[in-house]
C-alpha cells in the first residue's frame, strides 16, 4: 500500500470503518445510492481506463470498477477504511486492477510519479472532509491526461 499521507490524527472515518458496510453499504438507502452511482460509473469509464478514486472508503466502488476491467487507484485518508478496502480487493480477486493507497484528497498532487489517470471520481461526501478545496484534484493537473473526466457524485 503506497502511503503519501501520514496524519498525526485519526481520519474522519476511522471510527466507523469496521461497521461502515453493515451500517451504510448493506442498508436499503446505501444499496439504492450505490446502484445509481454504479450506473453513472459504467457510463463514465471503460475497461482499460486508469481511474483515481478519491475517498474510496471500504473499496466497494473500486472493486465494482475492477470487475468491469477498469484500473483503479483507490485513495483514502483513513488507515482503517483502507484496511477494509485492501481485504475486499484481495477477497474479490481484484488485486491486479485495484490498488488501495493511503493518500488524502489534499495530497493527490503527490501522485505525480504515478502513471497519469484517464478520470477521477469521488462520492458519498469524501470531499466534505477536505479542509481546503484549493488543493483538490482539479489543481493537480499533472496527474491527469488531457481528456480527463471528473465525476463527483
């Protein structure tokens, strides 16, 4: 797991990481929202695309895209959420397509050394945890191809 961000504090979702899927993902509203998000993600990205997910949480959406042949760098600032995501990636057989990374949204520009992305997405409020949106992914243009597609759901 690549680690760019090493916070000296607990990330906002650390406390709920172990129960998040039970409390949200498996709930009726969570399932309805995921179905809507997945419909949009299928329209936005194609097999072979390289995509950055900002605030991947437990890795549910990254694994969905991996199952569609999309390569995903799944980033989150919560070590505990990433532990759940890493386990999910391994259990779903998506290890070749989905790579969890400890990177806060504000530090996406640190990924310059990585290959460039064809698109990026964030959903379910991950960007609400960002203190200063001036350092959001849009300001990190060197990470993305010219035909970048951003999706914030």
